[in-house]
């Protein structure tokens, strides 16, 4: 059973301006994802500045699951099922660990943890844009269980960043671009289903969570619809740097909020 902590502000008490901010973040982030293949990563920490993480993380799982299913249809023929099968067993272990951590921590501690994680990832992403593309040198047999546990645990605890660890494994095995995109979507959808069931089992789908999903889902779908029909004028390098800066700023803001 989850531990009891002081009540967080209910989502229905957000001001109209705060709700408008959340809607704009969702539409822009998923428009970028639909047009460029990435960009939604910045939405989670930006929304966490307004919405309590105890509400946002379970809601984000349902939102991400819907987005993954929406985007996966055209790529399903390229899914590398064998590689996903190697990741799933330890990912399930990681999900169990992540559920325990999520239920044991309060929203402030989660905000501090996510802020630090997002800040480090933003710095790492910015550092990568200044270096030539390199590949990880490691044994796939050694990396697969580590990537599975960390992806499951981090993704369940914070609702995001699981893809980082799976991307490392896919890079180690030199997965082709089409298979990389399709397999990433497929494993995130699979884990989204398991994580969603896990949050339900520990009683995390409160009224506030479901209300957040109801507000965010239409905005996400609108963003994907727009993104599929536009192409950003920014180069991929400039855009990745923009996302890295957005992540670092939101990470610092979360650290300040949790302090």
C-alpha cells in the first residue's frame, strides 16, 4: 500500500492561465515530435512545473501509450521483435522497482529527483551535439539486462527517460534507423501497458490523474496532427540544442521547486 503524504493541490483548482499553459506545451511538444521524430521529451518537466508529479507521472503513462500507438502504425513492419524480447524480462523487474520507489516517495522528492535527472540529460544531450557521432562499444549480452532494468525503473519512477537506456542498447547492436524508431515505439508501448497496470494496481489513478489525461489527450492528438503536416525550418542540430536547453532550464526549475 502507498504511503500517506500531505495532499497535493487538486488539478481542478488550476487557474485558466495554468491550464492554457499546459495545453500549449502539449500541442507544441507533440507537433515537434510529429514533424521531427523528437521534441516531446521537454513536455514532461515543463508540465511538472504546474502539475504535481504524483498526478502527472501516471497520467503521462496513458498519454505516452496513446501517442506511441498512434505513431507506431506505419512502422510496425520494422519492429525487431527478437531484440525487444531480450529487453523485456529485466524491464519488468525494473518496473517493479520503479513502482516501489514511486509509491515510497512524496511529490517534492520526486520533483528534486526528476529535476536532477532532466538537468543531467540536458547537459548530456548538449554535449552530444558538439561531438561527432560515436557508437557504444560493449557486449550486447551485457548491455541488454542493464538497459532493461534501468529503463523500466527510471521510466516508472519518473514517467520518462526510459528511451535513453533502450537507445544505448539499440546503438550497441547497430540497429538500422527504421528498426530503431519502430522498435523503440514498440517497447515503450509494451512497457506503457505494464506500467499503466502497475499504477492501477497500487491505486494511483485518482480523479485528478484521469482529469489530466482527459485534458491532455486531445491536445496531444492535435499536436501530432499538426506535426505530421509541417516541417520545422530548424536544422536537426539546432533543434536538438534547443531541446537540450529547454530540458536544462526545466530541470533547474524543478530543482528549485522541490527545494
